[in-house]
């Protein structure tokens, strides 16, 4: 039977779901050898709790950790407490700190790779001083390091608001790099993901900002594992990675162009730290095995069919991509419900969600297509769509 899926213009169109999932290799294989790859993982809300806008985050810990085990089973690393986990969009610092502790312990238990986000989101609303921003970073860095995990220094809204120019970024990050126990990842999240981060590194000009970032890395290259770039500008990312010191990775966060950036060229490649790998884990693991086998063309052939789904998930307003990610986790059976911290399940329209389902189903991403179809029918019924 066909589903009647709503269009953006208010009409309905028939869609016939697939009957069988794609056959991906079994997940109990080692991770990729040729690239370092982290999936930024979403957080599962407790659907029985008051997870409304402005309320403290209440997490379903069992489902959240089970999903991380799913990602590790495919050989992917987990990037914890990042933007995909609704950091700064419902996941407050107390919940993020507990998430980091629990996920780091789980990673140690199963031998999974993990990096964790370090930010300044415990600061109260309103203007902050540079000293307060630094102290907030230090507090969170200590939490991550006490768990035995590596840190991703997240871009800070508070720092973007108070910094007067590149020199303030250089001074603050330089001090953080000096005291970090292990090499860290520096995170450049563009304004399409968070408008409050416009002008990060001290300039609205991306090339000038990139130059300032490279200077920070070059001053302490052994303290930097890599730079995570989420600008949705592949040319800028390639130019930046070619300027990084030897041994410093460039982690692509470009959910629009990741196959070509990971495959690379004769002058290098990007590793990956991507939110889109949350729903794409089986497909991505299969593609990465082809890359390990010396088949970059096969890697791109396997992964590029997922680009329409990726670009749909991350279409403007890009920062609401988490809603589609959680929808897909529910449809795939990784959680029992479609609800989110902060009530963010309402951040995308029903036509957007319907198209998300259609694109993912066409890729064969649902282990049980019939169950996914039944859940999609239930969602359509809640919205009053006949079908």
C-alpha cells in the first residue's frame, strides 16, 4: 500500500515504501583505518518528563547509551555533547556533564573512541568577561579530562560576543592549549548552524578568520589533534586543511559535501566529525571499508546517494537539523518515541519530516521497513493526514 505524504504546497502525493532494507555488512568489524571518523550523536529525551522549551533537560539514559553502542558497533567514534546532542539548544550544562561522564564510561567499557564537547554554556545569560569565558572553558575541560576523554573546544557564543578581535581569541585559546593534558580538537561552527557565532576568530571574512585560526594552531601544533570545520564551504575547507601544520587533522563538518572532502585529492583529505553520520552509520561504515581497500571511487559511489537526504536534513534553518536526525532514529527503531529535549520535535514541518522519511526509506536505512512505515503512518495520523 502507498502512503500519502504531504507536500510543502499543502497537497498529498503517494509514496510506496520499500519492502526490504539494504544489506549492509555486519557491524562487528573494526573501524576505518584510512580515516579518523566521529559521528556526532543525538540525545534521547525522556518522553514522560517535562522536556518543554526552557525546561531543564531530562534524558533517557538507557536509550541514549544504547545508541552510542550502535555507532561504536560499526567502528565509528562518537563525538559527545556536541551540537547534534542539542548542545545550546535544550541540553543544558548539568545534563551535558552527566552525558559526558556516562558516555565516556561506556566508551571505556566497550573500547569505543570518544571525544567530548567543551564549551561555556554554563555561563548565565547576558554579557560575560573574557576571564569568565576562560573559567567556563576550564571547568568543562576538567570534567572531560577527569573522564579520560579527549576534548573538542566548542565555539563559544559568549566569546563571540565579548572578543574584540583575533588577539582575544589567540590569547584565550593559547592558554587553553597550554594546559590541556591531551591534544584537543578546535571547533569552527559557522553562523548557518548558530547565528550567534558570526565573526568567530575575530572576523566576518572567512579567509581572515581561517588565517587567525591557523596562527593559533601553528603556535602550539602538538596541542592540537585537529580542526573541525562546519562552514558548508568545501573550497574554504580544502584551503584551510592545506595550511594546517603537519600532523594536525582537518575534520570535515560539512554535511553537504563530505564524500568528496573525505575522499580527498592528491594533496590530502579530511577526516570526519559529522552529525549526518548519526543516521548514516551502516551506510558510512560500508563506504569507509571501500576507502580502506584503496577504492576512493567506490567509496564515493556508496556514500554520494545519501547526499540528497543530508542536504534535506540540513536545509535552512540549518540548526534545526537535529529534528530530522531524531525522527530517523525513531523510525529506525533506536528509540520508542519521537520527542526531543526542549520540545524541538516541532522545529520542522510535517512536509519536511515526510520527505526525510521518503529519502531515508529509499536508501534502505531502516532495518525494519514495515515498522518504519507503521510509525510514519502513526505520525501522519497525529497530524490529521488521511492515508
